[in-house]
C-alpha cells in the first residue's frame, strides 16, 4: 500500500526552510511537522499528529496546505501566502486594487518594477492583504489561482 504522505526528514526540512529564507527572506523554524504528499503538496501539522498519522487516509484532513515544492522551488497556496506573507522580507509584489482583482480572476498582470522583487515565484499583496502567489517573468505576473477560487467578472467597485 502506498502511503498517502511522507513526513519530511531533517535534511529536506532544512532545504525547504533554506529556500524560504533565500527566496522570500522568511526566517522561520516553527515547531511543526512538515508533510509532503505524492503530488508534492506541502502541509504543516502539529507535532502531536504522530499518534494518528498512519490512521488518516488523506493528509489534507490532517494539516494546513502551504503550497507545492517542485524542482527546488516553493509555490505558496493562498493560505500559505497569508500565513507567511507578513514574515517575508523580499519577493512580495504589491498590487493596486484593480490589479489584485485581475490577479484573482486569473488574468496576467503587468508586474511593476519593485526593487525587492525578482523574477520567479512571488507572494502577492494588495494593501495589507496577502492574496496568493504568482510567477513573475519579464515584468508579467502569472497568477496561480485554482479555478474554483477565482473571482467572477462582475466585481463591484
């Protein structure tokens, strides 16, 4: 039987946390267990899960989904961006309300030049709200918003 998830070992945990520090300036080492499912989704859960982790058939019922770890890059989920956004010191792209609405509708947005933002995955913020994650490439922001979470076209002003 294939395990639905693996608890990340110390070496992998260090690699992920190092990436978060280098890419986003997030200096965090919380007392949580990091779990990685077969499709490379990363979850965080309290340490006391060890007594039940083998009895839970699906990991998404156990921890908080933070994002995806693929090819030594981390892409935050909306919740992950909200959880870690305030801790990030770099690669946080600030959008206007109009740009944020377009981003949440999964439309590409022109990524205004901001000195603390480099091409690659970025946390996206509008005002004080962290609204998700996107990939910035050559001044264009490509949003990563699930279809069932996108805003409709008729957003009031």
